[in-house]
């Protein structure tokens, strides 16, 4: 089973700062099978990025995804107060199983 | 516009069976390109994928290893919906449960989610 690890656990930044969130897989994964989700308190999770770097419909362009192999990154170029949320990476493997990472909580200072 | 509407039990006692339904509008449970998923979220576990069902000339189902022995996900083509049953629940199954669609074009991303159902297991 491919295990996803996310770091840091919590990220506290000021508005306008750059946020860099990491997702590491225990085994190499296909970039096309890696996604990122935003989950705000009291709301439904929202797909941000799929295929490691493709923005989903409605995702602001300050969000970008990159990476390959075992290391993937979600970057928020200029943090806004509305970006406070927990961010999860998610992987699909060819056996048909989906896995989420433990999440990174993003706070505003 | 695809919408998923969840219904089902919220407060449960240990050893009971959790039963939830996800009604689909704007898409078909029998679509040959889509998969229908159940996920749960708790403070201790974050998001946890539970399983999915999909139709590709025949019905297939995948379950997470953590719940494989006590879960069932079934499609209902007559009502265009799918269901989740989780047997022998314990307090560790307390979570918000979501249904979600994998649209097929993005290698198992989840683009539409149900509203969520809070399930509490307590004696």
C-alpha cells in the first residue's frame, strides 16, 4: 500500500506570503493519479488540482501543483484569508484504491 | 449540473449497521466513464476513502483495506443512486460521511461531493 505523508502539519503565514505544501509517497506514483483538495471548516471538500498540476474548474491561479515520482508540491503564491483550510493530497493506484494524505492545516497569522 | 444528495442514519449505537444513500442528479450511476465513491472525515483520521462502485460493461467495486471486512457499496439503477452499509460500527466510525463522483477524465479525482452526513456512534 502506497502511503502519503504531508508536511508541514500546520503552516501559519501572513496574507500575501507564499505557502509551500509537500506531499511525499512511499512508492513512486504516476503524476496523472495525484490530486489536491481544500477542506474548509463546515464545508464540503473541494478538488483543487488533478494530474499533479492541472487546476480544476474554478481553482484560482494562485494555486499551482508540481512534482513527480514520490515528491509533489502544492503552492499558494499569495495567501489570502479565504485560503484558511486543511489541504489534502490524494493518490489513486491501479489496484483501484484511493488514498489521502493526513493533511496540512493552513492558518493566517 | 451534477448534484449528489445524501440521506441516512446519524446517531447509532455500537454494533449497529450504518446505512447511507447518495441520490444522483445530472448523471447516471450506470455511466461507463464515472465511478461513485464514499469517503469519511474525522478529526483524528482526516479524509479516509472507503470504497467505490462503477460500471464498465459490468459492475465493479473496490474497498479500502481498513473496512473491507464490514463494508458494502451497492448501486441502485432503478433510483439512480448508490448506497453504503458499514456493519458492526464502533465509536471509531464516528465521522462525517461523504459520497463523491470520479468523473473519469482526471484519473480518479473527486469533483462533485454530497453535502455530508454526520454519523455519531455512542452507547
